[in-house]
């Protein structure tokens, strides 16, 4: 079998290459958007797991009572457009976020997890919210009794 001798096929090659290039260039933007979306989803998934670990550790310390301690290595780095802006843990006595860990994101959103089973007062050494601005840190938590008030003292390193 011999290939057909069609000289017009050679003339059509540049047109076909141009069509392929146009279609390929039109698919780059949706593919890049999908990649960014996957990176955001992966970041939020990891952040949720780490916030749950933090809240669970606080609840376990509340059950154990004074003297217990936990250290967590947390990493909130992200590669996508959605990134870590800050983490606020606890609040002053009677404050609205006494039992909360609030992760602030670069797009203005926040992820909130509550240590409410049992309710736990989380606070820094000065009795207020602990504000962390670095995405990588170690968090030390220890159950403390001051007078008749139990709380979980949180410190970042």
C-alpha cells in the first residue's frame, strides 16, 4: 500500500497547527484556575485538621484537669492564593471567643473551631487571646487552675 499523493495536505498543515495552538491556549486559563482551586481546597483541608487537633487537645486537657500539657507542631503554609493571615486562640474571661480558635485567611474569611465538649477557657499568659502571625509554630498548652477557675494556657514558640 502506497500513501496517497495529496499535495494540498501540505498546504493545510499551518492552518491545522494554528487551530491546535489556539485551542491549547484557550485551555490554559481554566487549567490554571482549577489548579489554584485545588491548592485552596488542600490548604483548607489541612487547616481544618490542625484546628481540630488543637481543639481536641484543649478538650482532653480540660478532662484531665490541672497539670496536663500538650505540644502541637502546626503548619498553616499554603501555595495557593488563599493563605494564612493569623490565628487567634481564646479570649479574656467572658469574651466571645473564650473557647475558640479563629484562623484568619488572606481573602478575609475565617475558620472558627470551638472547644465546647466540655467547654474550655483558652487564654494566653496575660489572660487574653493569643495572637499568632507566623504560619509555622509550636503551640504549648497546659491545664491550669488559678483560684477556682480552670483554663488552658496557650503559648506559641
